[in-house]
């Protein structure tokens, strides 16, 4: 259910924003995302990721961030998603995203993909 909601929000964001238009040239969208922490939730036993999105374009932008949650052996065990709309040029937006799979052990996180749309 939660994953379906995340996918619906993601699809709506991408459909409504239309792609990158004009404005200042920007580097790759994944350079706009920095992960600040990655840990297992003590209560849920699922991965919780914190990060910051910095809009490096000259236009208001929306972002969809996918983060892979990886076990100690380097295997992806879950994915966390976050959608952020209306990030003004130069603005920073903090975010939290959670996985849905329960597991134990050591984890790390890595940005898997970033979709950025400007208007």
C-alpha cells in the first residue's frame, strides 16, 4: 500500500512538471542530492535515510529521489523514495525517506537515481 502511494505521488509529480526547460544550465541532477544519514529504525527495523536537496538550476524545480538501502554484503535490500516539489533556485530542502522491508544488520545507503524537472 505504501509503495503504491509513493509510486502514485512520483507519477503525478513527473506528469505535472514536464521536463527541464530553459533557465540556467545545471549539472547532473544527482549532484543536487546529498545523503546525511542512513540507519535502521529501532522501532520499525527498516532503513531510514536523511538528506538534503539543493536546487542548482536557475528555475523552480521538483525532484524524485530513489535511494538504495544496501546490506553489509553490498546487496540492495530495499529502496526508499522521496518526492519534493517547488524547490526555488538555490534553495535547500531537507528530506527523510524510509524503506518498507524489515531486516537486521548493518546497512549503507546510496543515491540510485534523481529525476529533476524545472518550470
